[in-house]
C-alpha cells in the first residue's frame, strides 16, 4: 500500500504543473485520494467483501466528490485532475496513462445488460464535463473535448467534439465536418452551443418562408423558385 501511494503521488507530481510538493498532493489532491480509495475498494470487491467495498467507495465519494464503483477497472498512472463530479460506472474500464478532468461521466444508457459502461483505451484524455455513455470503446491516444457527449465507438488516435460527439481529427488528419460541427483540436474554450446553432438554423428557415410569402402576396412567386 505504501508503494502504491508513493507511485500515485509521484505520477501526479510529474503530470500536474500546479503541484508544488508531494505533501500537498497527498493531503489536498482529491483525485489521488479517490484512486487510492478505489484500489482498496477494488481489492475488497475481488475478495467478495462487497458491502465493505461499497462502504469504502461511498466514503471516498463523500471525501473527494469522485464516485468510482468498486468493480470498475482502473489502469496504471490514471490522473484525475480536480475531479469533482467524476462518476465511473461498475463495468467501466480505464486504461493506463489516462487523464480525466472534473465532471466526467463514464456511464450507461440504461438499455444495456451486463457490460453497460465504456472501455477507455490507453493514453486517453477526457475533457471536463464530457459524458461517455454505453458499452463501446474509446481507442488509444484519443481525446474527448470538454462537454462532449460520446454515444458511439471512437477509433484510436482520434479527437471528438460536440453533442452528440463527432470525430474531427484522426491519425493527425482533420476530417471534413458534417453541417454545424465545429472543428478544433480539443479546444475546451471555443466550443459550439448546439441549442444556439439549431435556433440559427430555424431562424434562417423562417426567413426563407417569410420571403416566399411576401413574393406570393406580391404576385412574384414562381413554382421553380428555390429561394
């Protein structure tokens, strides 16, 4: 256990530029505490001590604001930055060297049995507020933008953004976006508002209809008019 704690602290100190000391990380970083608690809960769960495992998990949630089901599989060197509001479901799998920001949910859709939660590959970065819902895989080295809602499998080496999420970059090459999809390299600031985009589209449609009505009233409308 001491070796485990030292490893988690060392990892965080190496990856977080805001860390000033290892003592600060040990006493004040909720992500580190949540991972350590989970290692204990996962071990108890594997031993069949389900009630005790759940108790450790709920205690960790109360202390850190991060909820990880004891049965979830968390790989090595997983860094949960800030972490408040992170939820990782029972059948979720998180690979090695992943970074997860606050508000992330690795959850289910409520329609699946057995394997209900996502499998996250190695070296994946998940931006704040992202929701990954369903029993599919997010490939190695992929990036999920802040507030993205991922409902389908993401290939390795991809970047996805949006609601629902669309792949905008794969293997270092930008992909031509569908209509109203914003292309970015995991830009967590200039992110599109899907409601605003839909309202703009609706307004444009109303304006086109308004012009057609005006033309009809003026007697200038033609059947083949494409305005």
